[in-house]
């Protein structure tokens, strides 16, 4: 087989992996949206759909990991191609963990429904944060598909908004529990829900950092925003 044919086949394999990662991202985004619907409507049917999607997300992660391992063993890629495969692997892991957080959200909603306290709990702020997290994932997938470092930097900044929403919600929830101790147990479910939403934002941030690593070859983890902007923009 000629060098050109080898290169063409390798490109085809990379494109296939890229498509699979994007497909996984779309599935996780759908899972998060179902979890948000479960929260907004206290829907047991939506909870069940999230749980069903969790199985598909987990299987896709396993399949993509196998494909990546096979390509690395067979092609022994170097330099930028190896960075790309590492980025795919880490992005897949972060997407699967986002699916785990959506699953946690659904379980917490199910627990709140079972408690009988659903309609009396302060969930409106939480739904806003959840929509922010879902929107951030959508932007992250788009930036990853286009390898857009400018968008990646914007995503890193936007994650701070989700963190701020989480901190504000925790303060409100503490006040709510102090006013009515009978609501402490279901309120703790809301606290875990809020943390799951915050973690979805963190995983989107991780993928945004991968975009910068892939395009610029720079590891921007644990660096300040000023340093990232000076290195990327």
C-alpha cells in the first residue's frame, strides 16, 4: 500500500472517531435536556428516559475507547495526530462524566418526587443554572468540531457564571432550610442536583482546555485567565 493510501485511510479513521465523539456529545446533550425537563415538570417519565440513555452513553464510551486504542496500536501516530487522539480520548471521558451527572440529576429528581415535596421546593434558579450548563455544552461541542480556540476561551469564562449561580443557589437553599427544617431532606437532594449541574459546566471547561491544547500545543490547566488569553488570543 502506498504512503498516500495509508494517509488517506488514517484520515478516514480520524474522521470516523471525530463523528463518534460528536454523536456521543449530542446524546449527552439530549440526556441533560431530559434531566432538565424532569426537574421542571417533575416527570417520572423523563427520569426513566435519562436512565435509559445512560446505558447508551456508557456503551459509546467503551466503543470509542476501543477504536482509539486500536488506531494508536496500529498507526503509532506522532506529534499532532497523537495530540488529536489524546484529545478525543479525554473529551470522550468528560462527555461520559457529564452523562453521569445528568443521571445523578434524574435520580435526585426521582427522590424529590418520592418525597412528596416537589412543588414546594425553590427550583426556578436551579433550572436557570441547568439551562446555562446545557448551553455551555452545546457551545463546547461546536467549538470542538471547529477547533475554535477563541470560542474555547469564551467557554472558560462562561463556566464562571455557572459557578456563581451554584454559589448563589446554595446560599438561598441554606436560608430556605433554616426557615423550615422539615424541608431539609428534599433540600439536600436539590443541593446534590445543583452540584451535578456545576460539574457539567466543569467538564465543558475541561473540553475547552483540550481544544487549546490540540490547536496550540499548550496545556492551560491550572493557569489564570490572563495567562490563557495572552497565550491563545
